[in-house]
C-alpha cells in the first residue's frame, strides 16, 4: 500500500511512502500495564502519529492482534479501539504465518511457556519482565531464542523516563566526577482492600502466584543500575511482608504470602554503592513515586520520573550540625533544575519504536532476553540473601 504525503511536507518534490504492516500478537492486554502502556500509549499512539517512519521511504504500521483468556474483555477492547483481530486461542495465533512478533504482558507464571511456544513458531519476541519465575527458565528462553535466530527484547522502560534521561545526560557529560553512591526510594501505600479498594491486583501479594515486590522491582533496579552506573556485583537484601492480611477483588480476605517491601544494598562495578528501598507499605513524602539521588566527587543529582535537579561542587552549601537552632535555609531550594532540552515521548512507546526498528531494519539492540535474565537473577539472589541473612555475589551471565 502506498500513501501519498502532502505537498506541504515534501516541498517541491512529491513522493510516495510505502506502508509496511507488522502484525503483533499481544498477550495480556486486558491487564493494566498491557492495556494502558503497551496497547494504548505505545502501538495505538504510533498508529495515531501515522506510523513509524523508517527513514527509507517506508512507514511501519503496527497491527495488534489481541490475545487473552477472557473473550468478552478482548472483544470490548477491540471494539473500543477499532481493532479487527482478537483471539482466545494462542496456539492458533502463533500458527498464523502473518504474525511477526509475539508480545507478552501476562502474569509472570504464565509467561515462560507462552514465550517458548512463540519461539518455536519462529516469532520475534518482546516481553514484559520478569521473563520467567526463575533464573534457569530465563536463561533457557534466551538460549532458545538465540538458537532459533529470532530477535528478542525485554521491556526496560524506566531508562526511557525523562528524569532518568536527564540523569544520563549528566553522567555522559562527566558532571558527577567519580560516582560514589546511588540512593533510590520507590513505593506508595497500596490499600489493603477492605475499606478502600487496592490499586494493585491481589496476586501481587501471593508468592504462589508469582507475587512479591522483589520479583517485581529488582529486575527494574538491575537494568537501571547496569545501564547508568555499572553492573551489580553483590547484593544484600532484606525482604518483608509488612501487611500480612489483605482483601482481594471480590472483597474476600486472604493471607499475604509475598513480600511487600524490600531493602537492598548493591555493590556496583567500579566501586559505587547503591541502596534502594522498595515498598508498597510506605506513604509518599517525595516529589515523585520514585527518586534516585546520585552523589559524586564533583556534583550530585536527584532524578525522578520526570524531573532532575542537580547541585555542582562549586555551588554546594556548607551545612553545620546544630540541633539547638531552627534551620534558616531551604536545602531543596539550593538545587538547580536540569532543563528538558528536548521533547520526551512515552518511555514504553520509545522502546517499542526501537524494537520495531531492530526487527525491520536490524538496528542495534541490547535489551534482550539475556538482559532480562540478569533481572531475574538479581531478584532470585535478593530473596536468597534475605532468607540467609548475608551478602551474595552476582555472577556474570552468558549464553
């Protein structure tokens, strides 16, 4: 199919643009993350902008094929967004030669088997994390995908957030000098579900269903630390279940068997130390739901989802400890806002576009299933560290 662009866009010469359709089986889009971030704010947003310009006279057009277990929910989503294709039969979808990519946003316990089927069917793989319930399974997925010769990627959305992109700009510009430490605070109060409904699904708090904040968040912290500061070499963690009783979506009480808070210390390659607290049982007294403070010999910065503030060595005040007198200065006012300097797109959409270009144009890509396995490894070692009460080495993984 060829689309003629407007004379206004082309200047003097009128050109044609070829639309290249890529069909994507999207499994798990009836869930919150799969629907909001991956379907609506990523693939449908790409369609709303007219497709993804590949820069070679072609525009890539993503065609979602919705997959799930609940027929009525899939049908309602398809009708709401004008999509033609949906199915409750994953095997039939994977047997369809017109499907190019398999995407998985299911609960973790169901992901491994589905990805294996997709790899066996020769589909390129893009998936949420954790990629599997254990390291052995995550490594097997990476090896199977490599052996099959399919392209594969894992969602690592937080490094595409505006706040962390600004932080990376500071790192790349040498702002910090030698980085000494990273302090991360993440979390919010998730209601127990009795007098106010919980804002997270109940399976998150059942270990037997793959729940727990360690398996949910440590894969995020692995790639954030790895990409920005250096590979994690050791981990010491303490996991806790602060709220032992919760109520599910039907108002039925249940025992929380998974951790809802985790406190981790990570030694990084190069010597920096990272300390990250993760909790679904904390009330927020921060500017954003996640914040990272980075301290270096030449400067410091605090980055959140969108904002990043910095304080250079030359502008660092000289606080003096005196508990007998009230403070006369506002420490927050002494930091400088890091400017946007560019327009930031949705982080999920930005990574989707890079993966689609990788599939079609073979452009460079390194957020693969092996990177996903590193996240599973860190979560597994974090839970083991907590259970054994000791610091553990994090071995380097390879295929």
